[in-house]
């Protein structure tokens, strides 16, 4: 079996996809305590010890509003360190899979974003992730950059656990109805990532569950399926007064993934049903 080393593996995505990827690869899951990706020497040491065939870079500074106040940390982890990982991979011919985000787009489009669309981030987080993509592909052109969005999964805090908790505690939940995207079940990223590796793909790929909704529509679907009777109110994003601007529209066109691997992402309601069990 090929050896896959994952960074940032204790996070939401890592804890959901690594158990699936273990079926196909010998996985070494590492997080910041074992390999802080900003530390080139630590990276060099780790790679010499583990001798991976593939590195899956899940490590990132993902506090979107926090990034607005911590520009240098966002840049160090999401951009500079991603470039370091890519450089280490290129020198040793290790296949790199790097994860990026829909926040590289400003959300001003009205039709699904393709990999050809020009990014224009509206937040520090998005800017740092775009810079990371560019550093990755400059240092390691054979890398696969998977852009994804609106992740939810098991463990940790996510949108679903947050709104169901508020519903239980307060009985009223306000959810934004002016941002449209594709909620994506973390586990659904494992197979397309594997397919991209198997095909020896390179470059940027959009990967998200198919179909789209607003956060409000997503919440309504969750409450309906869980038979939660709390009041659900649609609100505009401005009412949340968040530091970072979010894209108004960030639906992905994932046809490049299907064209290059044959893999088709399932609709988000089907994935949600699977998650809710
Ligand atoms: N969640 C989403 O909706 C979403 C959407 C699109 C794209 N993405 C991308 O998907 C990837 C995984 O995201 P996630 O949701 O799993 O994020 P997450 O839960 O925040 O996990 C990121 C992990 O990286 C670790 N980390 C932070 N700085 C590090 C460093 N310098 N060296 C090594 N590890 C470090 C974090 O540790 P600490 O917790 O100790 O900081 C955490 O365990 C990221 O690239 C993110 O940008 C996420």
C-alpha cells in the first residue's frame, strides 16, 4: 500500500476522511504537535522518517473572522507554510494534495464557479488560501489542489451541531438566507481525493456535494429531517455583524472532477440524510 501522510489531521476534515483513506493507504495522521507545517526542518525530518508517497495537507488556520485580526498568522500557515510543504514534496517527488476553499471567490457570480474563473477573495482568510494555492502550484506543479466548501461532519463544532444546540436552548434560530452554496459532507471528499490521486491528476479541482441552497434552506432541511420544532427565522448576513465578508454565491461546477476521474458528487440532501443517519 502507498504511504499517505496527513497534516492537520485532528481537524474536522481529517478526522472524517482519514479513517476512509486508511482502506487504501497506510496513513500517518499528524497534527501541529508532531509537524507544525510552518517549520521547514520539522517537515524535512518528518518526511525522512515517514517516507510518504503522498502528503495530504489539511493543516490550516481556519478561523475566518479571526484571520481578519491575524493577517500574519493566516499568511504564515495558509500561504507560506503551504508553499514549504509543496517545496518539500517537489524535492522528493511526493504527490501533494492540498485543500483550499470557495472563499477564494468574491461570490459576485450568478452561475457555478469553474476552475477557470478568476479568484478575487473578499476576506483575509480567502486571500491567504489563494496565496497558498499559488505557492503550492508554483513550487509543485504536480500537486492537486482541492477546493471545497461548507463542510460538516462528525466531531467538533459545525453548523449542524450549532443550530441544533441553539434550537434546544433558545427555541428560536436565526440563519442567513442571502448566501448560497453547497453543503458538503466531509466524508464525501475521501473518494474523489483518492480518484484524483489514482488518476495522477494535477492542478485545481472543485469538489462539493451537488445542488445548492442558502444556509437558511439548509437549516430548514435539517430541522425537518430531525423533526425539530424550533422557530427558524431567515436573516440577512449584515445582521450577524461578522468581521469577514463571506461570498454571497459560491456554488461550484465540479464537472472537471467528473471529466478527469469519472467520479460524480452526490446531491447534498442525500449526503445530509447519510450524516443524520
Ligand atoms: N471547514 C470548512 O467548511 C472548509 C471549507 C473549505 C475548505 N476548507 C479547508 O479544508 C482544510 C481542512 O479544514 P478543517 O475544516 O478540517 O479545519 P480545522 O478543523 O480547523 O483543522 C485544521 C487543523 O490544522 C491544524 N493546524 C493549524 N495550524 C497548523 C500548523 N501550523 N501546522 C500543523 N497543523 C496546523 C489545526 O490545529 P489546531 O486546531 O490546534 O489549530 C487543526 O487540527 C483547510 O485547508 C480548510 O481551509 C474547510
